[in-house]
């Protein structure tokens, strides 16, 4: 494996892997069913699936519990996140340290699908995309899936007014060079594969079909304000806050939820949508390992 170092934002933002695993949600059954159908592995017994940047295994657990009995390789570079996943001891799941830009431990054309759950925006580059294509079978499918609570949604998504909208405004004030799903820049890599530069004799050689498929499934949960605050704190940009800045954001949140309607258990509505995309590898000459 090539030398690889996690981005500082990843290393620090996900340092509390146990909190991430506790407070991040699983994925709606409806969205998972539709997603796996698009990946063309729904109903396919023992299909080989790579869960790339598997984290603590929120999506890996779902794959492992499916009746298809998938043969799953979970790849994760963050030691603490991977440790949480390993402790789950999931059936038919092999957990390895690795990263998207060097999948040399995975043979060429050996897997039916590659999944990136809550993760592709971190490594949306041509090197990773080429490696993903290499390990896929000739017409294998690559897909990404994200749970996007309203407070973390892109600004062009239509969301309901209330505390979620208030906190979305706060979340979007944290602007830096860290890649985020909500900014949509991760999609640019699929256009990049179609670019040509005749001056350098570099010609377009697309490896995945375009346009990518896209769909969403809306969800709503009822949680206590304290539970939602704990969930907010798992956002990488909030996880590193301290002192006055942390207290400022916390005050905005708890002020915003004061006017929300609660149920008998004191819970309020948390809304969002699960977004997923998929694209099929274009059959061509066998791609060579980047490792």
C-alpha cells in the first residue's frame, strides 16, 4: 500500500468514533432496498461487495444482515473508526485498513459493487475513481449513499422552517477547504473523466456511465433535544469546537428548539433525506492496479 495520511479534518473530526457510532443514524429500509437494487446486488446471493471508507460500520451492519448473505470487504483508514467496526464482529465481513486511492489488496474485476456510505466526498478524485473501477467486474456498479439531516443539507434543498433551518444556516458558516457532501463538489470527478487535453495528448476515457443516477428518500425521527445535540456534535466541524465557540453554537441550537412542538416523551422532529447515487463501470480494457 502506498504511503497514506488521513486529512487532519478526518483524523480530528472523527476522533470520537464511539460517539459517532452511537449518535449517527442507520439508513431507512426503503432507501437501502432501492439503493441495492440500483447497485444490481439486491437478491444476488453471496455477491462480493466492497464497503469503502466503512467507518464504524453503520452501513456494513445493514449489508451483513441482508438475506443475500453478501461477501463483504470493509475498508477503513481511520484506526478508531475501524476499531469500532471490528468490535462488532459481523458475519461474512472482512475488515481491513486501507483507502480509496490504493485498493491493491483487492483483485482486478473481483467485486459486483462498491459502496461508499457517508464518505465519497472525502475522496472524490480520479485516482480513487480509477481504483474503484478496476476492482469492479466489467459492468459492476459503484454507488454512494448519505443520510442528510436538514441541518446539514445543501442550501438548494427545500426544507421545512424551524430549528433544522436555523442550524443549517449555522452549519454553512463553517467554510474551509474540507470537502463536504452539501457543497456538491464531489460530483465534479465524474465530469473530469470526460475531459480531454489535446495539447498533452490526454484524451477522454470515461470509466463510469453518465449521467449518474440519483434519488432520495425522506425520513423523520423523534428525538430529545439532548440526543439531537449529541448527533450534531458528530459533525466533523462541530466535533472539534471548544470553549466559547462551542457554547455559542450550543446556545443557538437550544434556543431554536424551545418553540418546537414536543410529543409525550419530550421529543421533537428531526427531518432529513437519504440521498444516493449509482453509476455502472463502462466495460473496456482491464484496468491495471494502482498498487
